[in-house]
C-alpha cells in the first residue's frame, strides 16, 4: 500500500507511527524527545476520546 493511501485510510495510526518514529529518531535531542512524549500523550488522549464517542454512537 503506498504511503499516501495509508495516510488517507489510517490517519490516526499514521500519526501514532510518526510520533513513535520521532521519539526514537530524535532520542539524542532531549528537548525534542520531551515535546514528542507530550504530543504522544495528547494523541493517546484524543484517540481514547474518539473511541469513546464512536462506541457511544453505536
């Protein structure tokens, strides 16, 4: 599956993947790593909210 198609079909998973890649790619740069960890926590929080809303809609 081409990368652009994956991004369109799975936008949340793509963001999670990019967050994890960024965490490990920028590991030597501690400030970037801390920012990415905060973004990861925010991303997981939003993902949980989306899942909760989806379950309530069903």
